C-alpha cells in the first residue's frame, strides 16, 4: 500500500482516516498540523513538521478557505476518495483531492470540483455543478440543476430548491430551505432562507 500524508488534525481528519483505510489503496502514515493538540489520531502520529514534502497528500480540514490555502502550498498528488457505499452514475465527474463520505448519493451528470467534501448522506441530484472547495454537509439535499460557487458551505440538513444559483464563499446554515439565488459571501439560514450577513472570505 502507498503512504499518504494528511493535513489538518481536526474532526474531519477522523472521518477521512477511516475512509482511506476502508478503501485499502493508501495507508495514512502522518498527520501534519500547525498546532497539534493530540499526539496521534486513530493511531496515526500528529506532527508540526512543516518541511515534510509528501508524494501523496489529502487535506483533512473542514474549513473551505483553509483547505484552499493549504492545497496551494503543497506540491503533491491529491487522490480522490469515494466510500464504497456511495451511489453514483457513470456520468458523474469528481475532481482531485475531493472526498465523498459514506452514503452520499450523486445523481446523473453531477459535476464536483477539486478539494470538495461531500459528507455523509448528502443527496446531490441530477445536473448539479459544484465548484472547487465546496463542502456539502451531512444530510443536505441539493435538487436538480443547482450551481454552487467556490468555497461555499451547505450546512447539515439544508435543502436547496431546483435550479438555484449559489455564489462563492457563501454559508448556507444547517436546516435552511433555500428558495432564491444566494449572492457571493452571503450567510443565509431559516425557512425560507434569507441573507443574515456577509463573510469576508
Ligand atoms: C460532519 C459535520 O459535522 S458537517 C457540519 C457542517 N456545519 C454545519 O452544518 C453548521 C453550519 N452553520 C450554521 O448553521 C451556523 O449556525 C450559521 C453559519 C448559520 C450561523 O452562525 P452565526 O452567524 O455564528 O450565528 P449565531 O450562532 O451567532 O446565531 C445567531 C442567531 O441565529 C440562530 N441560528 C444559528 N444558526 C441557525 C440555523 N442554522 N437556522 C436557524 N437559526 C439559526 C441562533 O439560534 C441565534 O439566534 P438568537 O439570536 O435568537 O439567539
């Protein structure tokens, strides 16, 4: 098995370690974190060593902006990891460094960019397009034809109505029902979701 280095020792790291182990092609051997709080995660040592230059890496950070910054600072191969329980059609495309966690569903002609996170039980319907660094959280439901811009977080259990356009670096709150387009950097939540503020990212 090939070795892989993980970047980021937070909660998302636990999920990705188990995902990679379950697939059996790579063996996670080191977690790099600039501020390690634990000596190891699921038996893998955590180190601050920023000079480490791995051949193969995965960025295990849930924060989309930090994931983007780190992805640009590392020269490595970034495999795509898809749990074996994920349901997907051949017309689905998925970029490098993206992880798709257990029980997600990817319908016809779904397009997913680089370094995205598709979390447990997310449902992504036909013709949905996600740009790079998007995170679709647990149990979110994205209806047909939705477009989501770079770096946006769709929170746990949120529902996005068909054909909605969501901008870049937006945050859709958990449980939101999104019935209208969402501008770049907007933080929206509620039913129906409304803009509450804007992010700086
Ligand atoms: C594997 C995983 O864990 S995936 C998890 C992915 N992460 C998520 O799903 C979390 C997404 N984030 C959220 O939902 C956040 O609550 C946000 C971004 C919508 C709001 O965050 P903040 O701007 O910090 O709001 P804050 O926590 O200060 O709350 C402000 C008010 O909005 C309410 N509120 C916060 N989030 C929501 C929400 N999702 N829906 C409805 N109301 C909300 C709060 O109760 C609070 O109300 P109050 O003023 O009456 O007390």
